[in-house]
């Protein structure tokens, strides 16, 4: 593992680690949310800078399904992030409050929630696609493959439960402009639910990459 890749991996993991704390902002407060969001924006900017050559190579590779899907998800994440950041600035109450945007708050809130929850799913999915070729060596033996399969099923089950309990669908499709706060759930439980969602999306990205890679190898063999 090269130092450059280690740095990229640290940046990626930092971004994923910040995500679960951005969504239960009703539990953590506006200041914490805006500071964490600003840190996440900085991490994303560093991630884009370090991977600029990878994105350039990905843009030119369209002969197989894996780079096509990776490119689609990567640029969807970038577009959603830009929209989310701008709508977040419009909604800011502490760090970036600009009175000029007050007239757009109603529209910005729904857009911000929708983009944020799409990114909650697409960013770890993108990470799973990119990291799959690095961790596929873990499946070198039958025992490890079984363990990896059991862990994947468990994480997907936890992610599915969190997806339903946090009513993610209502935010993805603009059915709600406000975060629903269940008084029966503690801040720790809500945060763990979002961690489960991220890990579940990572698992889906990993297995999607493996499936597309197998399809690509079969096409080459034929």
C-alpha cells in the first residue's frame, strides 16, 4: 500500500466518518451540524484534488460496465454535493447566514434534505466500488469468503432496519421538508442507524463492483 493511496484512504474514511453526525442535527444542534458540514466540504475538496487524475482516467474509460457505473455514481455525487452545499449555505443560521437567501429557505430546505440523503447512500456506494479491488484479497480462502458473506448479510439487515426506522424514503423523494425526530430514540441510536446505513451502502457498492468485474472478465474471455 503506497503512501499516496494511504492518504487517499484516510481522506475517504474521514468523509464517511463525518456523515453519520450530519443527519441527526436536531439532536446535535445547529452549530455542530454546520461545523461538521464545513469540515466535510473541506474533506470532499481534498478528495477531489487527490483523485483528479483518477477522475480524468475514469472519464475516458467507457468500454466496460464497472467504469461506466463508477463514473455515473461519481459525477452524481459531485452534482448532488454542489447543490447540497449551496442549499446548506442558504439555510445556515450560524456560520454562513446570508439574509439575501431568506426568501429561498422553504425551497432550499427540501432540496437540501433530498440531496443529503441521496449522498448518504451514494457516497458509501461510490466508496465501496472504488475500494472493492483493494479488499478482494480478503476472499482468498473459503472460510474468509463465508465470513465476508455472513458479515455482508448482517450489515445489510441492519441497514434495511435503519432505512425503514429513519424514514429515508420520505427525504429522498421530497415528501418531507423537515427531519422527523422520534422521541423514543436516543441520539446514540439515531447515529448508529446512520452508521448502519453507510456500512450497508458500502457493502452494496463492494458486491456491485465484484459482480460487474466478473461480467467484464467473462466478456473478455469470450
